C-alpha cells in the first residue's frame, strides 16, 4: 500500500499541471479469470487452479496533460469460483474461494488516437478469501483477508462522448497465508475484464 501512496505523491505535480480540466467517472466491469494456488508442503509439490467469473464497479478521477492521461481509481470486485484439491492417501483437503476484493489503482495512459487510450495499471487492495484445510474428515474453515497487488494493461474507447468502453488484462499477486496445519499457501490470478464508464 505504501508503494501506491508514494506513486500518487510523485504523480500529483504532473496531474496538477494538466492542460485540461479533470473529470470524475463511475463504471461497471465484469469478466473471467484463472486463479492458481500452491500449498507449500515440504515433501509434496502441488499446484491447483480453477476458472471463475468476476463482476463489480469502480469510481475514479482522471486528468489529461497533452497526450498523457492520469487516473486514480477505487474498485470493488465480487468473485465466483474456487480452488480445491484432495489427497486421499495423505488425508489432506485444501480449498480456497475468492469472495470479494476492494482496491485502489493508479492508471497511466497515452492517447493513441483522439478516442483511443492505451493505459497501464498498478494497484493494491485487500482480498477476502474463504479457506478450507486439514483432514478430509474434519476440515478447518476460515475467513482470510489477504493483501493483493495487481498490475495490468488495457485499451479504452470513448467516441467523443461521456461514455467509455474498455478491455483490460490484469494479474493479481496475493499475499501468502498459513493453512490450519501451519504450511503456507500461495495464490495468484489472471483476469480479462470489460467495462463501461460514464464521465461527468
């Protein structure tokens, strides 16, 4: 989170000198992703994954300086899909289900054409996860809050109106968490999102 705050302070003078008046915007987004998990057992290497869907909304502020565009965005996402595996011989069951996330991002873009923006994103937030680990007969269920850093790139189309449409690829780097048996579980994810926004 500190990295996002530092980046915001570094970009603030550039945004303050924007040649055009900035604008607030709101939007809705949705898409699909592949979420991966890796329990770090000393004598066993496992990698599990599952596809899922995601939907949510965002609010932001953007300002333009020549061909450059800078935005700060707050976002909420709700997830569907989960990771789960069972190792019958060792009596181990592992599961993780992304519930929802909230985050802040900095977007840095360039206007490739009057109505086409190419942008990159970096952000940080919290991811709520429902986890299951332990024996198959008596699993332990817990709610976890993980820090999650994300980065990505996308393209946004406006057609000279207040409405915009964007398509984006994003990668998530989630903090590790300890399962009920003390071993760590690593997770990450890749998403493709499409969204509509309105500037005012």
